C-alpha cells in the first residue's frame, strides 16, 4: 500500500478558523483522537522478523483442537492472525533489507487514561477549588501545579495498562519516492491494526525502545481524502512523573530492561503535564489518501491528480510547499548517532 499526502503547518492562533473552514468543506464535525505512540528502532544489521511466535497463525491441528475445546475466542484470534499474516510477511521483507524506526500506536482517552486532579486540595486544611485538567485543541494548562494560596492538588492514581494485552497498531513507512518539484509526498507503508503482544514482538526481533509521544489529531474526511490536524506532545521526565503520581514499576517493561528510559512509561501523566514537541504549538495539516493497488501506475497518478486538485482548491487558505523527503526518512542508517527519532 502507498500513502500520498500534502503537508503544511497551521499556527495555534489560526487553528480554530482552519478547522471551521474544513468543517464547511467536508460537511462534518472532526473526529478527535489521541494516541500513545511508541518508537522502536531496528537492529544495526537488518534481520527481518525471524521470530514469529506472536503473530504466526496456529497450525491446522492446533486450531482444530482449540475449536473442539469450544474456545470461540481462540478461533476468532486465529482468523485475525490469518488475515494479518501476509502483512507481517511483507513487513519482514522490508525489514530484511534495512532497519527502520517502527511505530506502535495505542488509542487513549484524556478522560480515562490520564490521571485527573481529585476534588481534594491540600492547603494547610483550607478548602479550595480543584484545578481543571482538560484536553483538546492543544490547550494544556498549568492548572495542576498549584491551587489558591499555594495549594497543591492531589492526583487520583493513574490507570496501569498492560500494553502487551492491549490491541495496538503497528506502522512502518518507507523512504519517500523521489518526486522532483512536487508538493505531493508518496511512500510505501504497512499498517497492521488490532495487534496484541507488540512489545513482545519487538523484543523477540531485537527492536529497542527509543521513546514515546502523545499524538493528538482532528480528522475530516471527504470521499477518499483525509484532512488531518496533528500535534505531538512529550511526556514529562520519568523522575518527575514518579514524584507526582507515586507510580510503581512498569506493567509492560521491555524484556531484558529495567530502566524507565529503555521501556515505555509505567503510567501516563496528567494531560496538563504534556509538553508540546513544537514550542510554537503549530499544528501539522496533512491531506492524504491511500492506494492499495500500488503496482498500478494509473491509480497512483489518479491519486496524485486528486491531491493536486485539492491543493488548487485550497491554495488561498493553505500553502502546501515542496518538502524535502529526507524529513520523512525513518531508516536507521539515515539517523546520525545520538539523533532523536523523526516523526514519520
């Protein structure tokens, strides 16, 4: 599968107006989503995916035994593994020729997956109003820092999530094709949804944890074209988070590691504690569509023409420029030593 997209940025001040314009263009209210995105780096020498125990379908005999035992859930999981296995095989071929940064994405909800301030406020026995921890539109506040008169809010314990037991999406994107002087970026991608044991799969195949972010998105759809506003947030330092939440050991550590820097955070912080990756808090606007039959040039050209038509339609509203494809390079060989992970 190929994805093709246009990209630009929208300032924080212009975001509300830009959203209203797209709402009128698409005749829909945007779908607001928040994802926890984990980055995993491949080994120095590409090896593909030699360990398949977490995504290999059961043998016919084992599947029949599970069905005979009345394990309906096992049967459903087997059907899902059968559907997904060709995607795993394709991904393994790509990873055998080069090492990449892979992304694991888990949908989370600000109302339930981030700790919220309790009604109680500690202020030498004096009552005070609890702070407001809110999400959406990137409007993180500092309301969790102090209450009236220097009061300190008490946070409810954050929920602990076993990421290996949680369905997630695995995403791989290739180095974009060279398209000279075109604002359209196109690249091959593999996305495998509703996968469990992804952290175990990464550990089995020598992919190391390299960090995580929170991704907030607002998505509009018109026909086959998606218009997506995205903003990324850093999690606060693990030490600061442990002091503020009293969190314990990670429920989903990467096998063979014990430090918080080499495994996902044990818990998510309060929403207001997230730090925007871009200090200016600009939103990334992507106009994108996917082509499943990427071996058919006429369909690729049709998709390109459709995006260029959208660009012309919106040229007075947004400026979609030519972007250096190296910005989207997720190959390990392209990252300088000590360089942070690029956002695919």
